[in-house]
């Protein structure tokens, strides 16, 4: 086996300051699809994207058995998140360092190198990467609606 691919996306609600995520991990042995609301609120959309990547990597690290592969590929539609991860050692930002550390830990466990690639969102391209991004986008938006509902319910308790 040569590759494990992680596809991620996140949604962020500027007014409610809540976020959600989705990821789709695929290799020859398995597929993992997951989405949800963030427990800790991101400060902005870039942080939400980075937290989505961190959740996907943590999910892989939690797997009991992982194959040795040549490459770990992380696809995201967020150029700012890619930049922050690539510059993590120089930014001094804790989230940047955490995501980079998780990526390095997973690389070590997989025996792999990693690539972080940009995938254009909403491109209508008929390839696997774009389809995975579309699924992640729709799933993250679904969870965002739930996150917004949860904030409304927490401010208006039932009588």
C-alpha cells in the first residue's frame, strides 16, 4: 500500500463563534467518514480548518492497526491552514504546533512522508478529491446547523 489520504473541511459561524468539521479518510484497507461539532470553539475559519485536520489525524492515531505506507496525503480547501501547518515551527502558535506534531507523529507511525495539498472547493470537477471535498463540505455544513441550534437552545432554556 502506498498512501493514506485525509480529506477535510470545516464550517465556522462568525456571529455564533461555533464551528463544525468533517473528514473522509481513505486507503486500500478502510474508509472513515466522520463529522461533528467542535467541543472547543475556534477563533476563526482557519482555526476551524486546522482543528478539522487535527481531528482526522487523531482519529487515525487512535486506530489499533495502521498499515505502513509511503505517503500520507492531507487534502484541504484552506490555503491559510496549509500555510500555517507548513510554517508551524516559526509561527509560535500553539494550534499550529499541535497540528504539525500530530502530523509528524502519524508519519512516524505510518513510516511515511506527508504532503498537504490544496483542493479547490466547489469546483464541479468530477474527480475523487473534489467529490471527497464536496462530501466533507456538506457534512460540515450539516453539523454547523446543529451547532447553531445548540447555541440557540443554550440561550433559551425550555420551561
